[in-house]
C-alpha cells in the first residue's frame, strides 16, 4: 500500500483536490481509501462516500489535531493494509500554519490557495517547508501575474518541492498530480518506528489542562512571554 499525507490551511481545497485526483487514480484500476482528521466537525466523509471511496474520520475535540493525528495514524495505516488499498490518503484538519503532520519516507502534500495572500507562504512553517509537493488552488480567481508571484513565494520557502496548480472544481491538473501520488515501488505495511519530519508544536501549560482564568498567578508549565521592550 502507498500512503500519502495531505495538509493545508482551512478551506484551501484539500478535499476537492483529493476527490478529483482520486477519479484519475480509480480510472487506472487502483483501490483508494481515505481518512479525514478534523477538530470539531466534518462532513467531508460524506463527500468521499458519494465518490465511492471507503473513508474513516477522526475528530480530535479538545486535543491538538496534529497530536491526535500522530497518535492514530498507525492504526489507520493498519486499517488500510487490512482493506488492501493500493493508496491510502490521510487528510489533515485545516491546521494552524505551524503544524507539521508529515512522516519521513511518506509522501507529503501541502495544499494552499492563491486567495490567502502573497505573504502567506512565508507565514507557514513545516507544513509548507517540509512538503514534497505543493498544490496551489483557486488560480482561476486571480490573474496570471498574481499566480506567478504567489508561486514564486512558495518556491522561495520550499525550493525542493514540486509546485503544481490544480483546480478543485474542474479537475484541471488533477491527472498530473495523480501520476505523482502513487509509486509502484513503495510498500507500507506499518508506520511503527518511523519518525516525523519535524517536531510537533510543544505546549504543556495550565491552559492545556483546563485552566480558564487569566493572569500570571494562574500560568504554569511551558509559557512564553512577549518581549515588549525590544520588539
């Protein structure tokens, strides 16, 4: 089985891109499965089911969705192997720009849209910098010059990635993406022992444990203060 992890900011078009790409993969006779990680609510699993793609979903609730992903991706991989998928797609929640749900030796895709602003690539951390493929969406809404400037910004942050434009509504570019996602030479049986490409956001403070009161006397653990004198 092949495993692909796909992440990106909220509403960047991750699910739409996956569904259009899956159409091309299924035409090649490949069996596709999907898992959707989210925070509080998602109906993306309904869209996968309508497309005939077996899907599982997990909601992290009050937990960090990235930590929830890492805690459950091994079990999800075992499910995919059991179902004999050729390709299992793991779609993350629309995460904060610091997050990094990528695993070493597992293909990583970041979906980002042209409408997020030309400076957005510089605001995104490992989620963009560590990706193998960067998919830029919603290019039909902006001008050619804006597309080129945005793509140049992505390249400056991650010059080693394959940068592609995909339209999640029409499917333009989805076939080209499908040729990069499935590798006949890759076979994943388990993720046990593999490592993340980058460490997760770290925090263990009183607010993580349920504290709601504001003030230094209520703050314990991993707390960082802003430098107002030199900033």
